[in-house]
């Protein structure tokens, strides 16, 4: 996990969705996992929930998520990012 990209991703999401209670709850869940050193799982879960709830995130956020996974992406991470790339709009 590339920490700087991970941190920038969640900062970007927090700014983009500061008034969205669903996204804020998803961010809180991710922060809880991250406290226990599970940043990859936190990001994967967050992105899964974004897709499941049909929340569209910015192209910049998708790029940051991809960079966060870039140190050792697994097939599942790549699949999530590719799915997000199909849905991003800005």
C-alpha cells in the first residue's frame, strides 16, 4: 500500500462528499480498519461499497486509489479499479 496515495485518496473523498452521510459512514468504517494496519482491506472494502451503492467518484480519486494499490496490486484490486474506471465521470 502506498501510504501517501492512500491518505490523499481519503482526503479527496472527504472533500468531494463532505455532506454525504453514506460516504462519510463508509470512510469511518475504512478508518477503523486502518487503525489496525489493514489499509489495503479498508480501501478494498470502501471501493466495493462505493460500487455496490452506485456512488460515482471522481477520476482523480480513482487514480489515487490505483496509486495506493500500485506497490503490489493483486487481481482483485485491479478488477475493482477497472470497474471504477467504467463508472467515473469527472
